C-alpha cells in the first residue's frame, strides 16, 4: 500500500503542495475519482503554530491531509457506497453517490474533508489516484522543494528502528488508524541562555539537565558559545532544570512549565564561593 | 522514470515547456486550455550531474527544479479576470479635445481596435516629436518581466526606444540600493552594482565556512532571481553542522527553518552593532592585520592615503580616537540596537575565530537612510577577516550562490545584459537622447522642473558616472509629456500616492501602458495595450536568466529552456515585439526595427550563438537541454585571486586595494557627516532613534517581500491570496500587518482586526496578524498590494494596503537621490469599518480600485 511520508520538520510553508493540488483539481474534472475542487478547500493544508517566546521562537508546521484511515469514520458514515476504499488503500468519495451526504464530512476528526456547496458533495485528497493509475506521483509530492512529502510503500516503514527519525502518526489517539506516516512532528522544547551574575558575559559549556517531574525522563544539553541551550522534542510537562558549570554554583529551576515550548530566558550563574 | 515527457496522462494532454521568473515548468494543455503546470523534471538518463562531497555528505542538484510559490499558480495567472484582452482607451481622454488628466484613475475604459490604438499612439508620438523632439517622450520598463532572450527589456524594448530615441525613465538597482551606491567605493565592481559575484560559493561554504551569518537576509524566500534549490542547500549546510545565526528584526523563513540563533535588532541600527563587532575584534586581536596591511587602505592610521591626517582611519573611528571621541563598545551599541553587549561579544568572538560566510547583500537593511554606510561597514568587517580566504565570503539573498560554472555552458551572450535580439541584427542603435529621469525623481521632474540630482542610475559603469550631476531637462532636451510604461508599474515607488498624483499632472498629455494584466498603474493610463503572457509566445532562455547578468549566480544543473507557445494569446493580445514592429513601420522606420525577421527567425539566429549541441528544431521540439558538468573544472572563489595576490589581481578601485578609507569619497565630499570617507554608523532621520517623530508614529515599519506574491504581481490570484490576506467581517481580503503581541495589546488589537496604518505620507487599511517573529516596536506591512482608494482623491485611504503608500521617498543621503524606502515610522489603529463604509460607499463598492476598468 502506498502512502505519504511527511517530514513535518522540513516544511517551509511555501504551500506549493496546496497550490499544486488546486492546479490539479480546480477546473479539472477527474470523475469518477474526483469532481472539480470547490473554492476555499485545502486537501493538503499547512498548519502553522508559533512556539516559544521572546527571541527563542520557532514555527511548528504540520502538513494536514486525509489520513486514509484504516478505520475511516467517513467510510462508516457514508450511505449507498458513496465512500469506498480502493485496492491500493486510497479512500475515494464517489461524486455522484456522495451528493448531499454531509455526514461524510462531519465524520472526519482531522477536518480533512470539505463541503462543495455548488456540487453538494464532500471532497478531499485522493492521493491523486488518477495520476497514480498512470504511474505518476501525487502533485503535492513533486511540487515539494524540501522532500518533506514523499510517496512510499507503507510496508517499507513497518520497522523504523534504522531510520534517523522514528515514524509517527498524527493524533493516533483519535483511534481511526491513520495511515499517513509522519516524522518530526512538533513537540515542546526548552531553550534559554546562561550568563554571568552581572549579565556581562555569556557562559558556554554549562551542562543543562531537565528532568520531567512526573515521568523522570531526563534531557541534557551543553550551552554553546552564545551561552544558549536547547532541549528539543521533550515530553510535555513540568520540569526541574539544573545548570552546572566549572567554577559555578549549581542552580536548579523547579516546576518549569513545558507543557508547551518554554523559553526560560537568561539564567544567571554565580561563581562558587 | 523514463522520459517525463512521455507519460500517459489520463486526460491525454499535450505537454509544453516554459520558463518563468518563478522557474521552468511543464505546461499540460488540452483543447487549447491549460490543464496543469508542473515543475520541470529531467530524466536522470540525460543528466551528467556534478555534486559536492564534504565530510561524507553529498549535495547533488535536483532533477525536478523547484518553483517559487507563485509559479505553481501560473494556470490561474493565465486566465485571471484582470487579463487585458483588447486595446483600451480611457473614455474621457480625447487627444483632439479635452484630455482630462485630472480624471486618470477615476474614469473607465472603452475597447478600441488595434488599428485605432496604433493610429492614436503614432499621432501622439509624431506630435510630441515635432514640437519637443524625441526627448519629450519618456519610456520605462518594469523590472519584472519573464525571463527571455528575445522578449525581454534589454532586447525588443530597448531596441525600439533606442531607435526612435526617448528619455529613459530609469529605475535604480533598488533590490540592493545601498550596495550599488556604497560598496563599489570599497571594493569596486561597478558593473555588478557593488555585488561581487560569488563563483563556487556552494563548494566554498560547504567545505570551509563554519559560521553562517544571515544579516538582514532571507535567501529561502527571496531567492527570487535565482530560482534555485535553496531549501535543500540550507538543509545540507545544517546537516554539515554549520552554525547559522540570523541578525534581523524579523525571524525570517531561512531563520525559522535552519538557524541556531536569532539576534533581534532594531531596523537601521545594524551599523552600530557592526561597529561594536569591529571594536571587539580590535581590542581582542581577532582580525587579520597582515591581510589589512597588504590588501586594504585606511583600516588604521598607518595605512591612510597620503596627506590624510592621523585619526581619520576606521580603527580610530571605532576606538573613539577620531573626531567623535566615542569608543564603539558593545555597551555603546547595545543602547542603540537593543542587542545585549554579551551577545554582541559572543557573536564577534565566534566570527573572529572561524571562517565565516556573511549573508548581508540585498535585504531590507540596504534600502534605508545612509544605507551606503551599512554596506561599507559590512564589507569592511569581512575585509578585517581576510575576504577571499577559504570560507570567508559575502553573500546575499540571491545571485550569489553558485556551483561549478565554466562560463561556457549558457544561452548567452544573448541574455540579461547583452542586448538580446540586438546581438543578431544588422544595425544597432544607441539611444540618441542622453536625458534620463530616475524613477525616484519622477514626481519632481514632471511637476517641478528643473531638477538636479546625483545617483539614481540603473547602471553605473564608474564612480564618475555615479557622482555626475544629472539635470532635468538636460541641455538640448525637452521636458517629457508622453509617458510609455512597458509593464504596468514604474517599479515599486515609495510614497506611492504622491507618485500616482504625478499621473494626473496636465504636464503628461499621453500615458500608455502595455501589460498582460490590468493591474497597478494601468488604472491611470490613457491607452492600455494587451500583451501576451509567457505561455503565449516563444523564447529561449535559462532558468534564472538573470544569471547571465552575474553569470555564475546559478546553482543547479545548468540548463536551457525553449519557451514553447503553449496556448493562443488571450483576446487580441500581442507580443511587445509585434507592437514595436508595427509602430516602427507606422512611424516611418520601415524595416529598420525588425529587419525582415519574425519571432522564429530571430530565435533561430540567437540560438546559433548558444553552445547547445542540438539543432534548433531538435531543441524547440524537446523544450530543454541540460549541459553536462564541466570537465577538468578548477574552482576559483569570490576574491580568491585578490586574496592570493593583491598586486597581480587588483580591485577596481583607485588604489587597487579595498578602500576602507575611500579617497574618492573624501575628494568629492571631504569629511561629510552623511558620507564620511570611512564607514560610520549614522542614526536615521526617520528611525529607531527619532524620539520626536516616534511620539506620533511609534512603530518602525518592516517592508520585507511578500511571500506569496511577486512584488506587485499576482495580488489578484485567489490561490495565493487565501494564503495571506486577512479576510475582514466585510469579506474583503486585507493585506496583513504583522505585529508583536506586545504592540498589538498596547493598541487593543487582536489577530484579524482591521486597522488603519498611517503616517504623514498616507493611510492604508490592513488586517492584523499577531506574531512573535517580530521584535516589539516593529510591524511588517509588505508592498505591492494593488491600490484600492476609497475616493477620487489619490491621497485617500488605500483599502488595498500597499506599504509603499507609507514608504520613504527621501534621499538616502547627499550621496544618493533615493533608496531610503524602508526608513519608515508609522502608527496602527483599529479601523471603524461601518463608519468608513458609510463615509465612502462608492469606494467600498470598489469604484476606484486598480482592477476596475469600468470606472
């Protein structure tokens, strides 16, 4: 089964995927796989969320697309076989049979299905099934300038032990068995800088240890030449963050709220007495 | 993969090739209609690729060439409602009676035939030529046509106007204004407008640079003219472990995706921080004194030109031993630029001990008051670090990243700067009219002649040319009364409404615009001629053909594209070449313009000059060609030869060395406070330190490029608009004004609010977007949104939200007539939409908007 492998961390929000999708589906009729795409639909859409604060800000991006779920709620909600799964795993809405079936759209917990007012039908990503059938790639994949989107064989990714980044699923807790594969999905980070007590100089080489106060999970970093540190991809929660450097008094910040990304700002460290 | 052209599409399309400013593309057509545009993709079988290998990691240029965001929307561009399909005449413009210039931008248009249009234009041209001579006609090209060798400004447009003669309404290199007027005094390179080419920079940075500093630079989103594989290159550098630091008021896209560190700085204060970096290096010995001794003039008092008193050097200025007596310490700089002294020192120490690639060219920091100081200061910093050394270079947002390039594999010489079709014609015509109007003096020249200025040329081939005083009208020339715009905008004028006001001047009797779309300045024209898009004509070019202007500036598989005619012209639109051919004939020039050629014969002749080993017909049929990688290639990076042997490879400066102290500036200006002989930090008149003006207009305006629009192009394309416009409760798509939560909260604003942005130059409406990507005190309103004035008054509120309405049209300094665009203070406040709609019902209904042809 073919599916998308989306590396969220590589997305630069150029939206070439979204625009290529419109180029392919607006004004073009690929029935019975897809009727022309209605306006203000985003079969692939980039969700942008700013994280962090001050001068430690990041943009966390997730390309959101139909997840071709194993237990697809849209399939369950469809009457008269208006939604079906092809042999290659792609879920398709029949433009004729799906007429008036808003339940198909409402069933999707990802918000990946749109309503076409003019045609009175639900619409969504077909993984460019008409192009797959012609031996081609989906448009979003060939339009992507960062390799954030790839079409892969799901079987090749069943075991991610050897991959540089583990395979994730988008919101698996929804329980629909999403089949689109993700890497590098956004997670909180803890960042900041260390400097001398008078603030005159940055402190490189300080060991920073953040300990999750419930799970006990430990993340470590050493400050760089700006005195900066960044602990990426931490488990959300409250942390105790310890700072230790040669000749410096150890300092610990407790109950630091990293349920979302956290900029602890400037941490002043004093020489050992 | 197989040949990508042979794929069987379910809809059985015909596949064409095209090359746009947004990149090359395949265009699939069925029944005369575009089905899709796809990034061009080469067959691996036909490609002999180069690659860069460093530390076991490889960069290989992609087989599928990425498109810029608007390029992917070109199908919509082709058929947008704003296409001009027929020649149009303003209804109440009557060359035999009332011309009603005061109604430009107000009254609507009527369709006329091509024959009528030609007849009107020829009559008007002959009238002006008889009464004033050819200099009474002014012509201007828009900066942003599609890439081509034949259908390009330096080709068909210049040939015509040079043949008939006219006053060139020129624009400046406003993408890098401060570099063009400052850097050549430091390191020469007049031909490149102060931007030294950077051959082999990809290899050099990948192999040698340890630190990459993006100073006011966002190459990821602004590699507009390079059309290159930017994202993968930055990912490659990141994978190689380069430290990447951004110094900017705005955490830009390259910074968001690839940087380790964002140093927030107030706009226009860069020179202070740069001076403090120099201070740190000098006091801590972190620079290359030996290099300075042999390669530079004026770094220290020991190396000043003869007769210059001690205390005049850069080092003396930095240490406070010069006139101002102020040491440029990080503490001093911090008060100005807002960056902690410890951070300035930390950056200086890393930079001073590691080969560093400094990305500072182009970018917003060079389009400000006194920006020539910023550019000379940035250059001086890299000269202190031994510019030309492995890993030490200067780069910019575009045109300065290059892979292997042997100067053979290109379409040229019929390219950007080489005259296009003129190269293959029997006769060549230099323009007999020496008079010019720089676009930044357009208002003054038309309304208030005589005028005098310095700087403001599109090209400067020497310092003398730059420093020459321009007069308008020039001796022996007349004032311009007929204006011809090739393209719908006279570039991107600051203080746009005052510029538009000029179009209503009775001193302009005839105003012609030729354009594919009824956008921007079209609305003020008397005659509008419909021009074909790139999909409706043929050409030969290279992606990022501007690379032939700075030839090495392309990274990727060197390739040539045959721009095939994909669809028939919309309505009655014609190519500029057709228009000029017909006009030349009717003006009595006979065959002098076209010399019996057609588009096809010209392309054949131009093709003969390329190094493509296919026949013309083969190339035209196939649509592209990829050159093999250069054989026995020897690298030679930017300033490498100068670095190795400054005597044998002098710079194009009077001394042949890097002139940190410019004797030329000193001879011309003396110790002028606005352009001293060594670079200084000079506070802006309208900037972060303007305490008095800030009481009224407390925010600094950032004017970074729009992300989903090409300058002022494609503001109407819905597929792009929905990415960035802020849709108000009235359903209107407002231009975004981005601001920090601190500034929004202080004004009681939340994301999505509709606001009025204002200063003494004008008022525009916008929609608030709250972001932490901006330093507090700075808000980002981009430029290029189409004018939508609420009333007949050109100075009325612009609902379209063009930042250029507020932008600064003051001179940069005594040294340069313009280029201070980004030194802007303004205020943002919530708009009362109901009250505005009640006050301007017609304006809200769109009566005066740019794209309304009905009036």
